[in-house]
C-alpha cells in the first residue's frame, strides 16, 4: 500500500500543474505520504480526486506536505 500511496501522490500532485512543470520529488512524496493516508485514503488510485482532497484538507496537512501541495498548484 505504501507504494500505491506514493504513486498516487506523484500523479495527484501533477494533475493540476502545467505540463512543463515537474512532479514531486521522492522526498516530497514521502513528506505527504502520512497526510494522504490520513485524510484522502479513499482517493488512492484516483489522482485528480487525491489532488483535490489534499487541496481541500490543506489546513489540516503537516507543514511540509502543505508546502508540497502549494508548490504544485494547490
């Protein structure tokens, strides 16, 4: 499941960004893994929904994950 969450985070974070912008680094993915599992587990495998969920829960995210979400358009 950890690999799935990481893959979803990569896809989710890039769903709302410009095509030229790179996706999250492995370090950024690790930063948000716990938050994604805590707040958005029902959206695993659904990148657009995961990204929206992370944005909707931005005020609840850890500082590090919030910065990752913001840096990727959230």
